[in-house]
């Protein structure tokens, strides 16, 4: 039988998570570059998938307008940034704030064969979706054998 150990109102595993976050803040999490890496908890959360013809990037950022994003690709590095406006603050004391306000920026290295001139971007239901075409000259060409 599994017994969930608690420390006051928080569980033991919550305390381990908190300790891990504090250690990452203190010593800095090692940066990992590339299409298959990123740090957990970064904003906006990003999913990246690819087909032979294109790369799909999904950035989960609810509560924005489409024009509020700053999206660019330079030397195969995709950068997504913007500013989240502060919530109206009345005379209150915050006990917990997990949603930040202010500027944000995420950068992700894309595959070398993407074409930065052929990008489509849409923002629907809190999801920024980028479709980045791959260069045709780099794709493998099938050669029929007769």
C-alpha cells in the first residue's frame, strides 16, 4: 500500500519538485540547444514536429492577440517573443503567483534545411502554429530503378 507522506499542506514529492526548481535557479539549468530540447516550465510551452516537406511549431500561449507576438527566424534559430500585460492589481497581497507578466522570449534551433522565406503563422484558440517549409533541393530524391 502506498502512503503519501506530507509536510504540512504540501506532499513530500511537491517538496522534491520545489527543491529541484530552486537548485536549477541557484546553479542554472544546463542550456540544451536543438529541436528536441528545451527546459520544462518555459513560456510559452512549445511542441515541434516535422514531415519530409515541413516543420510544424506549436506555441501554447493563451490570452494574446495575434499581433502581439514577435516571431523571427535567423540562421535556423526560431525566436518567439512578446509581452504579457500585467493583471489589474487591487489592494491585495499575493500568496502565490505562478502566472508571470512582462516580456518573454523562446529560441529554438531548427533543422538546417528549413526555408525562412516560406513560413505560415496562425494564432487560434491560444495556440500559435507555424508551418515552415523545407528547401526542396535538400530533400532526398527517389530514383526509380528500371
